[in-house]
């Protein structure tokens, strides 16, 4: 029998943390159980908060809300709407590079009436390109650097947009502003330690970059949704 009830996630906590299910064949990837889903005991897992913040928890839109409520002290229980941006074909796919030298991350700074904000260098993936190909081309156009992607560290959804974020090795010097295609922005090096308080999008990725730089980079891409509007607001989730 087909139910006409909207799909929902069942959010439950124990004294140890958030109850999730393991994703077969994908170590370190978890899912929130659906309302009405029977989960075998062997597939259940409890994530402490520190571990949950650095795990991929699907659907990523729902887990964004769950983690935010947990960290901000307004922990949500029970049924929550099932929000899965990965199930929708993105309108734009972007590839971006984390270029780090001397504990500084290369960013593009923009200024507007509301102040300044930052983006990680990169751009749209063109037809026929892989994200790795795109990040090499975009970094050459936007920074003048020759980069070699080493591994992908994050995948971020924002509404109908999807971004791949790569650690890279970079050769050369940053190009002269007039030779670069950064649409009104300017390149700047920001101390990695300052990223958690820098108005950088993706906001949820900023503090994680600082964390990984200190503790080690993930071996598989972290999956996140990021729908934060205020880039100056504190984000530790």
C-alpha cells in the first residue's frame, strides 16, 4: 500500500548521542532513519556530538537542521521533514580549491553595502568537464596558479547548487589583478585559524577547514547542506 504521508526522518537521541543507521559499503556515512522504518540492531549506531559534526549524515538537509538545534541547545526530537537536496538535479555544479600556504587560505574577498564577504576560489563545471578538470581551469583563470587536486574533502549543497571542494597543491605566484577573472573581487590570504570567524561561504565548511588543518584531512568527502544566510553569525555546527 502506497502512503500519501510526506516522508519524514525520525530523530532520536540517547545519553550517548544521535541515533543513526550505518550506510552499507560507505564507512563514515550514516543516515537518519525514516519514520515507520524498521532498522535492524546491527545497523544502528549512536554518534556523539563531536563525531556527528564531522560525519556525513543523510539526508543532508535534515541533518543540517538537527545538528544546528543540537549545538545551539534547542535539540529537536521526533519526526522532522525529510530534506534531501542530493535527490534534486542541481542547476549549477561548482568546483573549488583549498590553497593553503604558511597556514593561510587563499580566498576571494568581495565588498558591498553590507560589508565584506569571502568565497573559496573556483567556478562552474562546464559540459564535458570533471570537477577535477574544472578546478584546475578555474584556479588558473581566477588566481594564475597551477594547481593539482590531491583529494576531495567536501561536497556542499545549497538549494539547487552543488559544490565540490578539493585540497590542492599549487605552483607559481598569484597573478596581477588585471589578469584575473574574479568579477569584482580581490584575492587575499586569510589565516586558517581565523576562518571560524570570517564571513566565508560555505559557512559550515569554514570552521571545519580550520579543524582539519590542525587534526588531519578527511579521507572521503564530507557531505553538507549549507543554507545559512548570515555569514557573520557564529557557526559551530
